[in-house]
C-alpha cells in the first residue's frame, strides 16, 4: 500500500505547471533546431529562430514561453494499491495545484479560463478548473500526464466520423490546410483513431503528449500500419508547404503521433488535435516518497542563435501614413518603434457596440493612423513593464475589422496567423496593413515593450486595452495595402517548390 499525501500531490501539480510554463521538452528543442537548420524559407527560418531564442530566454528567466498559458489537462492513472491521505477530492487537489501555480508571485501565469461559457463568460481568476481524466489501474503508484494547452491550437481541433472504407490520409490532407496558422506551427499533430467520438478526441489529446521520435522511425523503418501512417502523413503534411507560422517553408509539423482503439464495425472515428510551438507537457510518477522531482534541462541543450537586423526596415509608427505603408511588401521584416494600442475579442466587441450607438470611445483611445496589437499579456513580475506578450489569433477579430477600419481611421493591425477573405478585402479597401508577430515567442516580444499602461476597460483583465511603447518590435508584413496575403501565396509557392503535391489552380 502506497500512501500519497495531499500536500505532495498538490505541490507536484503546481510545480509541474510552473515547470512547463518556461521549459520546452528537450525533444522539441532538438527537433525544431534540426528543422531550423534545413529551412530554406527566409520568413519561416526567422520565425523558428525567434521561437528558439525565446525558448532559451524563458528557461533562463523562468517566464512563460507563451502569453497564453493554457487550459490545464490532466490524465491520471491511479494504482489500485494507492491510499490517499487527503481531506479533499482528487479533483479538488488538482485544482488547488493549478491555483497555486497560476498565482505564483515569481512567475504569474495568465488566467484564461471563463466560467458560464455560453453566457456571461466570467474569468475564474486562477485558471481553474482543470480538465481531468482518471483511470484506476493495477499497481501502487500514481502516474500523471499534464499539459497546458493554448487556445489557439485547441481551436483547430478536428473530428470526423469516416466510413470504414474512407481514407484517413485523404481527410487529414484536406483538413490541415483549413486549419490555417492559428495553431502556431511548427508543432505536433496528435491523431486519435477508433473508439467512439469522445474516445478518439481523448486519444488525439494524449498523442500530443508523446515524445518526438519521427527521425528515429524514419531511420529504422515502420513495424506496423500505424507507423506507416505516421511516416506518410509526416511527409505529406510537410509537403503542403505551409511552414512555420504559415509563412511557407519545408517544415509544418515536427512529428505526427497516432493512438488507436478498437471501434464499432460501422464506424471509423478520427480526431486530430495540433500541439503548438509552446508544446507544454510533462509526465511524472508519484510513489509516496514526496512531491515529484522534475529535472530542469541544461542550458547547453539550447542552440545559440543570433538574429541579424541588417535586412529589416525600422519603422516609427507614431508618424505613419497610408503612403508609407503602401511601400511595404508581404514577407518583409519590420522593426516597430512608437506607441500602439492593444485589443482582443472582448475589447473589439465593446468598441464596435459603442460605434454602432454613435457613442464616443473612451478617453485615451484614438486609432487614427495607429496600430492595434491583438494581445492579452501576462501580468508583470519584478521589474518587468509587462509580462510575456505574444500575439493572439487574428481571425477572431475578422468580424470587427471592416467597422473598425471604416469608423476609426486605424492604419494597421498586428496579430498571428492569416486573415479571412472579408478582413483581407477590408484591409485592401481602406489601404491598411496587417502584420504578424511570432506565436510562441512571447517573452522575446515583451522585451521590445518599454512601457505599458491600461487605457480602457480595466475590468476585462488581460483583455483590457493597453497602450504599449515599443522599440524595435519584430514583425512580418502578412497582408499589404493591396490585399496580398503571404499566408495565401507563400504556402502555394513552397508546395510547388517541394513538388510532392500538385498545387491546385483556382
């Protein structure tokens, strides 16, 4: 009989969540660096460089890899010979661990969880509750798989109930291009096959937590149909040319992981969940000897990468005009300096509602010839002016874009991933511009922010409108003032260049 004490379990959960907030798994670092070394697309290579630099900075500074510090998912395998020495339930212990981790004063993590999701959507303030799956198994230990899953990648989760004769490869190849870049590639595709609808989704989520080993599999060759499927999908998905951050290139996925389960004769359920460039997960075992011991990686595990700003255009955003931005080209790197405002979904909804009523915007909000950055930063600690502040997925703002551009004189937007057709058309019509910062480089981006203050809607927490003063903030032109989108043109170019999948002519 193994006794697992309440305080040890809670502390293990809290420590693990802090750990994965700033340490990438070594297998991810190695795989991303290998992809970086072979990448030929300049914009994609620069994005990977930023992710790797950010990763090392986070390991050194013990601050979050991404500003979206995720929704906590826990898989527990509880041995039948385990006895809990606890006053509260296992679920309550996990949530107390989450609470302690996310409110840790030395490394505050962003609270992103909203209660009443179909109604008032009120922030729970401490990122609880976690999503918990428990299984009772033979043995005298507790095995814990824990992840903090970002909303951008979780939003791209896919499920289908195929007919038994249907091709899984065909469905994946049709579906991945529809996911865009909001899941922050390069990352991992987790695929679940079989069981029932909910079982397939669980398998896909668990597959995301497995170690990257596709190179080993390529070297030794497949021993099963699932391994053959992994290799085929890995090659074909990368042949799509989507590339890092959707900027076009050789590597879209670092691995494809697949788990399966027996299913009904009439069904072939298939789920696909991408893991983003943050890739936060850890596995540990409790045996009654105390809290889990998590061994930090060595700093020499990270490659030393430096970026050159010699080819970037330095831009003062305080004095820009439409004529200035008209000279910018998709794929061009800019270094922004000056003042910008921030805003995400909730702030945009309030702005558009005020404009619809003909009411003035709050004092301090003037978008005329200004830029808005789609971001919900982490709270600062110690001497920071702002915590990690990477971009959020821009397509969620597409429905507001035409109104904001028309009514406010906004000149440009900064986010991550592609824009939809309506937003691109609005950008073209108003001769505006859309820029992207690298998703998965939040701490690096925050170092370009020299001052920050809340100017409107403070009750929205991380979704409040801030004013940032930035210096040499790195961005890439994604949609120019003529409506050309790099997320449309670059993947097609690289798909044709790779030459394994024909490019469809529209």
